[in-house]
C-alpha cells in the first residue's frame, strides 16, 4: 500500500514539475495569455505561488487591475514577493496611497531593499513630498553612493525643491561614473543654464560635442549659453554650425539674428530675423529686434510695425515696453518726425521714470529741431533735477551724466543770456 502511495506522490510531483517547466517556458517566450488561461482554469486549486504566477502574467500583459484583483483575493498575509508585486501594480495604475502603505511597511522591515526603496522615493516625489524622497535616497546612497537610478531621482528631487547646487553636485557625481551619459549631461547643462552658470553650461556642452561629434542638443545648449553670456560672435558660430548641418529651426534663426543685431550687423540681422518672423510672427523678441534692425536701415520707419506688434504681444514686461518706445522715438527722430519722437520718449519715460536721459532727449529736440526754447529749458531743468546729488567719476554711466550735466548747465546759461539780450533789444 505504501509502495502505491509513494508511486502516486511521485507521479503527481512529476506532473507538477512538468507543468512548472512548461510555465517557465511560456514566461520566457512572453506568452502571457496562455499562462493566464492555464492558471485561471486551475484557480480553485492554486497555492500562493500559483496566484503569484497568475498575477505576474496579468502584470506583464498590461492587465494590471487583474493582477491587483488576483493578489487581493489571497485571504491571508502576503509573502514579501507578493507584497512587492502588489505594490508595483498599485504604483503603475496610479493608486499611490495603496502603494505607499505597502512601501512604508516594507521600508520599516528592510530599509535597504532596493526595489521597494525606489518605489517609495518615486511615490513621494510624484506626490510632491520631495523632502521625504531626498531623506530616503540620501540614506540609501550612504550604502551605495554610485547607484545610477537613486542618484538620478535624488538630483531631480533637489531640482524640485529649488536646490540647484545640490542637484549639480549629484549630476556631477553620476557623470564621474558615467562620463558619456547624454541624459545626465543634458540635465546638468540645463541646471547650469537655469542657474545662470553660462560658462559651465557652455564648457560641459562642448565637451559632449567634442566626444560625440555633431550633437544638436548640446550645440543648442552651448549656443544659448553663449547668447546669454553676451558672446555674440561665438553664438553666431555655433548656430551657423548647426545651420550648415541643415538646421533651419526658429531657435537657430532667432539667435543668429539677435546676435548679429548686437554686433551692429543689421543687414544680416534683418535677413535672419525676417526668416524667424516667418516661422513665428507672435514672438515679441523677434518682432522687437526685427523692428529695431529695420530702424537702423535707410528707411527707419519700416521697423515701426514690428515694434508695435511687439508692444501688443503677450503683455510684454515694462522693461521691454520701455525699449520698444525708445526705439520708436529714435526712428521718428531720425525721420524728422519730432513731435512723434517726443511722444514716444515720453511713453518710454513713463515705463522708466528714473531714466533722466529721456528728459534730455526731449529737451534737445525742442531746443535744436523745434526751436521751442521755453519747453527746452523746462525739460533741461527737469533733467538736472532728476540726476542724483552725487555722481561717481569712476562709473561709466555717471561719467556720461556728468558730461551731459555740464552741457545742460552751459546750455541753460547760454539760453538765459540769449533771452536777456533779446529782451534788451526789444
């Protein structure tokens, strides 16, 4: 009898072993529907491992709600691997509170379990709990300082809580281990750029360009860093390098055009900014610099429509509005339309009431062009009253103010003398 019983057990064992081997083969071939069909037909007799296999097949096939339902149907405390799969499933479908409960329990049991720790930190980040995620990740990195995924998640969390220097140090640590990782390189370059560390952004970007050869992403970052730092010749060279590779994008046209404008090469700036305007006619910067470039041409008022467009787009800042009206004033003055020039200087002054030069510019128009000495005297005096009581002869801006102050005082004296003699003659 015992002999027959033992034989029966061996047969059953062989059948189970064959079934397990078959399931393993199906898993390796990613034939999840067949696994599901096979295990669902035996659901009433499945043990914990069987339910785990069934839930795994549902998870891998993308039917994650069924994976959750399968694991939740086990009416007793789940083994660790079941908890991890259930947590992953909750996380994937965005049921973060349920996933967080499991993560917290597992973290309390084992704070070094990598998979659970990463999910825990990801959930905290997704829920906006970046400070908590930082604590979790920093604790883990004390044990595994070069872990790529943990460092990446930590750097991103530092960015979210506005700690760019900590993010920079973390990205640099990753790059030391993975020096040609483009994903990390571009993220670090972007943090440098956002922190206005334009030299570092440029140097890092060009290191990748030297390593990779032509790279649009890193050349763009290098070009933008050069542009922001005021290196206009370098900006033109970098974006023209992209242009030579067939790049005719808005960002390339726009930045070459503005850089040429800053270099007083107005013919080239008009060409590139006109192309940029064709690509995006509602960009205030393009309109402003195109209008300003045309304002330096033989027919300055050609630029006026573009400056007016810039003023009407996207609620420009007071600083941009001031510059727009200054350019319009200069255009009309150069075209002999002095009354309009005065009106635009006055509007520019309303946006920047500390800029005494606008009063001076109006005064000289009244004085030398409109021959309205009384109004000129009034504005000259307003200019003097607006100047600071003390001016520093070592500051470039103040040196100009001192020179103009001397001229205005001399001019007011001359005008007073002319008025005196005029009245004496009468």
